[in-house]
C-alpha cells in the first residue's frame, strides 16, 4: 500500500478526466495531463489559464456582468441545445470480463487488499440474502438490499481515510462493513434488540457508528446532502486534513435539498465528495422519466463543481476516482461530484416489487454479465489469487458467519421501553418528564410481556 500518490496520479494521464466548470462549457478537461505537476498544480494552472482575459481597451471589449464568466460578445442568436452536447464519458479500468483495459489505470493493489475487497462484497451479499428472507418470514420489519451496487461501496470506501466523515442514504452498508462494522452489529440493529446501539429506535438498515465516523441514516430522502455540506464547512474551518463524503441515489438528486447542498458546498469551497449512485430506477421511476439531461454529473458545472462519471460496477475505477477526488478536494478545498453508474438488481426494499416497472430478463442480464462481484472474481482468478475451490470454501464460511450472527441476534431481548426517552435532552423538560411518568406506569407491564414472549 505504500505508494507515492503523485506517481499514481501521473499514470492516470489522458484517462482519468474531470468535467471542470472553470475550463469551458461542459468541456472535459484532462486533469492529470500536465506531467511533472501535482494534481492540484495542474488544476490551478488550468483554471488560471482559462480565466485569463485580454487587456481591456474599452467598455464594450468584453462583457463584465458579475453574474457570469462570459469573456466575449456575440451577434449570433443561438440557444445552447443540451441534446446536441456530447455526453460525459464513463471512466473504467476493467471490462465485464475482469480484464484491465489500460495497464496504466490498474491501481496495482496488493493481493491481500483485493481479496479483502472481494470477501467484503460477498459477505455483504450473503448478509443481504439472509436478512431479506428473514423479513419475508416476519423476523424483522423491513430490509433493503445492496445487490448489484457492492462495487460502489467497497471501491470508494477503500480509497478514503477511515476518519473521513460519511453521510449515507440507506444503500451503503458495504462502506460501513469495510470500516469494521461487525455482523453482530448489523444484526442487532436490524433486530432492534437490547444490543442495538440505537436501542431499537430506528428502522432496520438505519445504521450509524460514531466510532467509525458514519452518521446515522435518515429515512427521509436527501436530508443528508445539505448536512454533509455543513459538516464539510466545519471541517474546512477546523483544517483537520479530512473530508466529508456523501452518498445518495439519482432519485435524491431530484430533491430541492440536493440543489441547496451543491450550491452551498461550491460557494463556500467545502471539502466534500458527493457520490451519486445512479442505479437506473430510484424507488420505481426509470431515469428517462426522472430527468431530461445527461445524468447527474452534467449538473455539476452549473454549480461550479468538478465532476466525473465512472463505472460503478468496476471496483478499481471507483477506487481510482475516489482517491483522486479526495486529493483534489483537500488540496483545493472544493467539492467534487462523482456519478457512479450502476444497476440495482434487487427490489428497492421489501415492500416493493420491481417487476412492475422492469423485466426479469433485464435484471438477469445485469446480474450475470455486469455484476461487480463476478467482475472482480474473474480478475482475481486471472491473477492466480483465487480459484473456484477457494470461492466455494469461502462462500460456505461467510454463510456460516452470517447465520451465527443472525441466530445470536434473534435470541436477545428487546430494549427496555424506558430507553425511548433517552439521548434527546440532557435534562428532561417538564413536558417530557410528565410524559415519561405516564409511560413508566406501563413500561413494567410491557417489559414483562416482552420477556414472557422471548422466553
């Protein structure tokens, strides 16, 4: 892992490209083409060169309105037509067969790290299968799987500092698992038992961990995006050398909260990385019905943010992009938008049935051909780091681990109902104290019922 980041970035030359609002209208700029310069030096030079204007000779030589960066007048009446603008390309490292397409783009991660990435993705996949079925059996009230999007989680998480603050939406369990959240902790939260750190006051999959710098999930869509911008501004003032990372889906980008967050982050130069998982369907709405423009990345230039579009099913591409974005984010104290193109293989959540808006054949095609887990597995086998026999043994082992944690969580008692009043006020208000007193008279009865049920 000991690798000079500067040398790594130089290898991205002519491949890893960011759309920079400072370098022309939707022009895709090669961020790393200036050999011999660091990423930040290349970016600053590009911005300085592009923003330079000819000497002012008179009041009509160039537009000087404060609301735009226009550098010339025109007598040609022409509207910018988004349908005639070339789409932002998708950066990738390896194809669906696990073959690296450009040797210079291979991050050359060590064998043990790549194996760890694969095992984390497959462990998450197994946990999803078991907990999804447990909800169908009535053991837990709700669940939401990560099928098909594991690469966006692990690839990005592996490129971050473990102390970078994470704001997730609800489909980023892999990020938390990579950071060390245990199977027992996942199960306890989903079962809302006495070991759940939230004391059963959250819906299942609404994870959070102060120790792992992962802010607790909120059900309401997009609330975490402006919160991330605010946290990043605080980090900027603290100058702690860390950044904030905010995950959300393309559906959340349609919320007004996203607009406010992007604008605040850009105007205040906040060190935040926005990672949009564009999985194609939001809750149940296809992307062609969600927006007319070129995805989510195309919105970044309008806010003054650099952006990039990446193959989210390519774990190495996600790693490279996130690593480079973090360096830009911190060296220049500015936000970055990453649009990770992926596909949600599972239903949105347990109450939903995706067959109402897409075909089973379509889902199977993505699951069998573009699956990020299979892609990495093929790469590992080609490197002689893995084999079908090892895979078979590992799948048995990870299933055993998940089942053990699942069974242990199911045997634990529910939290004491009195805990529902804690962690809100340092000292209970008069109204809360009165309410608490009323509930205390019934808590003992409730607790006895719960205890008898679990016996």
